[in-house]
C-alpha cells in the first residue's frame, strides 16, 4: 500500500513541518516561501529579480508575485541601479532586515522538533543523507546567477565506473578539487575501535582512497599534455588530531596526505601542483548539535580567535587550485579553525 512506503511517510512529515512553519510565520506577517526570498537578500542585499529567480530556482511569476506582496508589506523596496538605471535591484527595508533573527529562530526550532528523539549519531546520519539528495541543479543555478558557467555531472567515488564517465563529460580539467567523501556509518563515539566492522573499513578506503586515486588518474594525462594542472585534496583535522570513533574516516583522510606528497614529486615537472587543504570545525549553514559555549571555546584556541566559515575554506581552495598558486606543492595547508595546537592558547 502507498501509505506503507517511506516516501509517503516523508511527505506526511514534511506536510506537518510546513503547517507548523506557516503558523509560526503568521505573527511576523509572512507566508510560507516568502522567507526563502528574504533569505537570499539577507545573504546579499540588492539582488536583481533575475538573480533571485536563478538562486531560488522557481518560475518568474512566482518571484514577481512574492516581491509585490513583500513590497506592499514594507519588507523590501525596488529601486534602479545607480550606474545602470534600467536595472532594478531589490533591497531590504529596516523591517525586512529585522525579520532575519525571528525567522531563523523559527527554522531552528523546527529542526529541534524534527530531531528531538534522535541521538547525535542519528542526527548526523540524517543530515548527511538529506544533503546528499539535494538537487544538483541548485548549485549550478547559483553559479550561473553569479556570472559563471557550470554543469553538474554524476560521480560517485564508491562506484568507480562513474569516475571516467564524469571526467569525460566535464571535459579538460585545469583544477581538480577532491572534496567528495564517504562519511561512513561509524560516527564519533558510536562504538569502540575494536567493534568497527571490516566492511566499514573496506567501504571507506574503497571510496575515499581508491576512488580519489582513480579520479586523479582520469584527469592526470590531459594535465600532463597541457603542462598545467592543480589538484587540491580536502582533508580534515580529524586525520591529524583524531577523535574517538571514526577510525576509517580519519585513516582515509590521512591517506590523501601521502597521496599528495607522492603526486607532487611525480607530477611537478609537468607543471602540476598538488596540495591538501585541511579543514577544521567550519561554520556553515548546517545546524550543528554543538553548544555555542563549546564553539566559543574551540575558537579561543585558534590564533585568530575565530572559527572559519565556508567562504574562508573556499578562498583557500581557490588559491591552491588556481594559477595564483605559482609553486606551492606537496603541502598540507591548515585552515584557521584547524590551527589551534599551541599549548599556550587561551
């Protein structure tokens, strides 16, 4: 029966969540969906309507109607671009800016309600599953809205047959950022090291080590032929510092360090530079089950006294993967969140 399927259960759950969201937004003068448009302006005020359409991934009439309602409510205003008068930009009013905190609080409360009966490992597993299933087209649309060109291709490090096909579809690769990862089923603190199944070790190494090696093999010949290439492996502080639980994950990440060193020596004479960007605890849009007091304590032990954002990490990767990197190779470059090793840090 349909009502016995997982899809039916998920749809019913999301309908309940949507109804709760709608009820919580009413006192703020908002309808469901309007906060998603405002969210784009909270990220970057002054977007055009076309940019909003691309970033939201919805039909133009929907954005037009939403803007009209938000403008009548006094949350946004539209005005010509000072340098290009025919270009109309959408700006938040003070009332629109003031909605950010209460709306974000509502969404976080919905998260807590959804995850209330789950432990930390179950929360992480659900988060990784949902994020892995997000439509790839949204990323492409955001890049194109910012003036870039993008295409999404299917690649699964655990399914080695997809690797060569994805590289062939993508075309010549100047820079490879190896960021994909198989997280595995063993979450921090979930089981003793001696109880980790052999299958978990095999799966982690099969995807994260062998998969990345095959990915490099697929792009390397063309890089050699052209005399230029940049390869950036994305690793984690877990590989160096370690935490209880995810032995396979940390081991696989550390293997990338050795792979980068070997590749740096082998490919350097062909103009190919290979490095590892090592991330620490990074602040992203994801909701983390970590108390703010703990985040503050970790930040206090870094030289900059703050945790890096996703943009910070992206800037590091862009440098290592671009022509701006003239001759840095074979290095582990630690992000600021991953630099708090000194015993005197307070």
